[in-house]
């Protein structure tokens, strides 16, 4: 679940569900989605959360796709265990696992001030048997199991985890630790301790480090009124503990909790933490936090950007579409009906104008809106090529290809009523070589995105809502393209069209039986173009939101002007002002302006 859906749509009402209902609703819902055919691909489509291979780590004989993990405090029932690996996490902690199930006395929640996670005094557990069953065949990322009664259940659950966590106060001697490792078939064992207790237990940690495979520095909890209160912000204390552990011990150090924003995680990594597990910050900040941390880590790598030479072919592809749209716009303001249209209909534009000026204007309106959509789409293609594919961004190439392929397939709609526009066909034939060459030469565009975002700033919070508006806008364009294409290939007209034209389809057929096929061709062509551009806007909204990427905001701004200008001003130009007919355009314009206003500071901030 991306932040653009979590914060505006779900977070306001989830706490109102009784008990842990809100948590379970989210985790079970995401898990169900991940298990249906195509579910994981859909989740990846919504968030594009897969981390870069450059962020992978190898520890304890295990491979971690990302150095960001999820604490076991977040999903004690393991309801979402199947999906967290798709959200940018490189490891999942499970537990604490006890011998028998334990129902919590109180529900987990955020404090009223949203600065602490409140948990039951005794951690919720589904017991070791249910845990083992849940973890069977669950290995999308390494599983670290926290054992509560280690001597009782270690042997029973050893096959369910890849590594194990034991709290330092549960280890009474070095022999005790040796026994545990033997029961676990010598799998990796990590010793955990809160950051405030690390200094006072240094000698015990030193002894345990002789056999332990790593140390986990944990956030502090404050016991009060039968609850545990875990402040979200504990980075400073955890950094001090990590620095000391790294100085004294030659084993990996990882952390759990105390991270509320990407800057906190980066500070811990800088101090020497190999892995950082999220707890309350994940709930308060949103499911996009691991993705934001991964992108911030990519930005910290500060590698020199290398250009991909083949990007220019994609850029030229977009340029030709933009120029093609400009040509269509010119003719829509002048001749409207071209010579090959006249040849097909056996009717001149002057004859059509003389018979029904509104019908002529209506055809002009269809071609103007197509022109504006083509110009907008061409500009977006050019921006994706120049600022994304040029620097090997995988998401930019994927977005480009989705738009281009659906655009090419749209030519099939031109045949819906038996009229094939040879000029459109020639135009696609000219574009096809540029696309094929660009596709082949940019196959190495496999870089993950980076972001300047470090803190949960007001500009980031506004941008989350702005991103939602752009996502709705892109989806609306896609839906509109489907509807218009369907109408163009079937009934051709809606009721308001016929009211404006002042003719019925039967009357048009009586005038010229080839007139409706020409109009249908224009409608289907516009619907196809709108669908393709809608996919560009949608993918740009889903995958392109990275703080400091001012080119994304410019793409939305300048890419939207031609389409909205053509879509709205055309109706005023021809006098087709029916409110119901224009309502979708007004709605889309509101989304567009709102998205620009809410995201400007986020994209412009460097």
C-alpha cells in the first residue's frame, strides 16, 4: 500500500475499527491481493517498491535484497507475512514466539500525539506451532525469529527461520548460548538489547559475542498502565549504542525501531548498522517508508550518472508525436476534412458545411481534442526519454513502453467502422522504427530511482495528497479512453452530441452512409490516444514521485496544458457547452490544478 493511498484514504478511519481490526484489515487485504494471480505484479505496479541490487547485503550466510527490515511488533499474527517482501523490505522479524498463543490485553495503537507506538505489556503471540505453519514455504526474504522460550521451542521451530533473535537477559551463561545454537543446528543467533541498557551490560555482551553471530540494538519501551510505550524518535541513543558496539565487537550490528523518517535510518547506517528494522515509524509514517529509505540510500551512493546513448531514439519518437499533434491541430482549425476523407465520403467539406455547420464543427472538435492529447503525450514521452531513460531509470522506460505499445495497438480501433485512415497508418509506420531502435538500445536502463527526501516535511505531507490527485487523474484518463474508444467503435455518439448536431444517426446515414465511419474513426482514435496518455500520467504519478525531481513537476505542468486547452477551449470555440458533457473535463482540470499546487514545493525542493 503506497503512502498516497494510506494517508488520505485509509489512515483516518482504520483506528476506528475495534481492537486490532485496522491492522488486520490492511495486512490481510494486502496478503490476499499478493496471493491471487497477478497480485504481486499489481502491487509492484502501484508502488514500484523493489530495491536496487546495489543495496543488497550478505550477512549470516544470508542474502538481503535491502538493508531495511520489519520488526515483529508490527505483524504479530503474521497476517501480512506473504506480502512484506514486495514492499521494499529485505528481511522480516517474527515474534517474540512463545510456547502457546497469547492474546493481548489491549490493542496496539499510536499515541494521541502520534509520536509513540503503544503495545500490550505482554507481546501478542500465536504460539510456536501456528508460527511454524504460517512460515512454511514463506521465503521471499530472510526470516528472523525472536524466541521467547528458547530452550523449550528452539528445536521445534528451527526449520521455520533463517536466523534467530534472543534477548540478552534470557541468556544465563555462555554454555546456555552454546546449547541454543546446537538446538538450532548452528543457524545464526543474534543477541538483542535495548540501546539504553547496552552500556550497563557490556561485559555480558562481550562474553555472548564469542558465540553470537550478531547484535541487535533495540528501541526503548516504557511500561505504564499495563502497556508498553515506544517513542518513535530514539535515533540519538541508538546511534551511540551502535558506535560503541562497532568499536568493541567484530560482529554485525543491526537495529530495531527508533526510525520515523529516512534521515533516521541513514544516520544509523552511517554509524555502522548493517540492517535497520522498522517498527512504530512504519505505522505512523506509512508503508512507503522502506521505499523512501531505499531511495535515499541510492541518493547517498552519489554515483556519477552515466548516459544511455539510445535514449535519443525514444526522444525523437516523442518529438514526432508532438509534431504530428501540431499538424492535426492546424488542420482542425482550417480544412478539418482532408482530401482522403472527401474521397472516402464522396462529399466535399463545403457540401458538409452547407448541409449542417454544427456537424462540421463537431468533427473539428474531435480532431482538436485528438491534437491536444497527441501534443501532451509527445511532450511526456520526450521528458521521460531525456530525464529518465537517458540516465537508465528503469521505471521511466517501463512507463514509456506501456504508453507506446498501447498507442500502437490503438490503430486497430480505426477499423471499427470500416474506415482506415492511411495517413494515420503511415504516421505509425514512420514512428515504429524509432520505437524499435530505441527499445533495443535502451535495454540496459535498469537503474533504481533515488530521492532527496529525508524528512517527513510539510512539503512531503502535502505531496502525498497531490500524488493521490494525479493518480486519480491518470486513472480517469485511462477510464475515459476506454469509454470513448468503446463509444467510437459502437454507438459513436452520446445524447448530448446528437443534441448539439441536431441530427439523428439515421439522418446522417441518409445524408451520407460513409459519414458515421469517418466520425467513428476520429472518436476511436481520440479514445486510444487518451488511454495511452492516461497510462503515461498514471505511471508518472505512481513511480515518478521523488523529492527534488523538478522535471517531473514540469512534465505534469507543460504536459497537461495542451490536452486541457484543446479539450476545454475547443468546446467554447464551437459552442458545445453542455455542462454534463464537460463535467469530466472540469473534474480532471480540478485534479490537475490541485496536484500541481500540492506537489510544487516537494518537487522544487533540492
